[in-house]
């Protein structure tokens, strides 16, 4: 790639040198013919004078165009230097020749993306620091209390430390998954997964939690639903997150149902609850990171990670919700070949 670039630069320099040589030669010949240094008939001399005037006008126009292009390129170079220094929001004027305008437009688009990425990064770090602060404060407070003799080192005072440590472990694992997904390195061990087995085993794992909250669990698997091509561990974690959210936000006496059916070359798994629903202002952002509803005990990463995992499988995830009536989350995954 580097050698090809050097060859292009070399050819450009050669072409520029030849162009300058041709222009100078033509200029010298026209000047010589116009002032009589080169013997020519009167008619040819008049044509040479006219050609010289036209030549000077063209050179002057080309010079102005070149200077404008040089100014525009200079602005781009200056803006690139400012981006290198950390000013990601810098923009340049889209003017000059068509090629320069196209370059400037692409530069502005790149700058805007860099600025947005930088804002998201700063917000992500701030949210992450906030999520780490609470469990660390619990661990430190309880440990200092036990160390100073204020609290006894019994189960009641050690449990908050263990719970906070588990929260930190979950958060670190979630961040690892998101980081791998962002760089496209999330490893999937895909195999044919029977949807009925996946759904029923997941419901069994959450039966105790549902019984405690007075929530009824149901499963509806359409006949002849094909197996999906998926990483069973990753997809089980997605379904577990959806079931956990649904049960937690469904009041006693309500129900959470999981259904699955074929949809073209894919299978759609839907988790439907009769809970409180998601506020309208949050629905469009529920799959963003650190977005959670009022009173939610989590870090707001569960649905974001679920989306990363489903997307890595080549599938899709979406939801519909209505306040007071419940929420339905739909996961669509490719079938096994």
C-alpha cells in the first residue's frame, strides 16, 4: 500500500513538472513571436499577440484558482491539526473547486462523528464512575465498620459486602461484553439450539423468583418451530435478562409469557408481561447504555448488552410497551441451517 502511494506521488510530481515545462515553453514561444524575437510573418505575429493575451488571462485565472485551492487546503490542514490537538468539533468551509468541496464535506462529517464519539465516551466514563461508586461505598463503609468494631463480623453485616462485590463483578463482566461487541470481537460458539428447550429451561430457572412475586409464567411454542443458529450461553443470558426485567416490573397477580414462532428465515422469541410498562420518554432509549427507569436497581446495561449479543448473531431486538398494560420484547434470530 505504501509503495503504491509513493508511486502515485512520483507520477504526480512528474506530471506537474511536465505541465510546468509545457506552459513555460508555450509562454516563451508566444512572447518571442509577439515581440519579434522569432521571425514570423505579420499575420502570424498578430495571432501570437492575441494568443499571448489569452494565455496570460488563462494563467492568471488558473493562478487565482490555485491560490483559492491552496487557501482551502491550508484551512483543512489547520483543522486537521486542531483535531489532532483534541478539538474534535472543528468544521471547515465547503467552498472552492468541486473536489475540494467534496473533501471538505467528508472532513466535516468525520469531525462530527469524532465529536459525537468523544461526547459519548465522556458520558460513558461518567456513568461508569457513578455505577462503581455505590457498591464501592457499601464495601468500604461495611468493612471499616467491622474493622473499627462498630459492626460485628456476622452474616448480617458481611452480606452487603458480598452483594456489592457481586454487583461489581456483574458490572465488570457486562463492560467486558460491551467492549468486545464494540470492536467486533465478541466470540460466539454457535450451534443449533432447540427453542423449546431454551425457553422452558429459562422459565424453570426463574420459577422461584416468579412464585415469590406472585407472577405466573407461561410458554407458547408454535408447532414445528425450527432450531436457531446461536451461542446457547449468550442467548440464554439474553432471555434471562428479559425474564428478570419482566418479573421485576410485574405486580403480584400478573403474568409473564414467552412465545416463539418461525418468521421467514428466522425465529422470533417474544417476552410479554402485564406489568407497569415503560414511560414513553424512555422507550426509544431503552437499548442505550446506562438508561434505566425510576427505581430500577440495575445499572441500565442489561438491554444494551442484550442488543449487542443479538446483533452479533445477525438478529434484531425491539419492543412495544404501554403504561399500565405491560411490555413485549421481541428477539429475532436466524434459524440453523
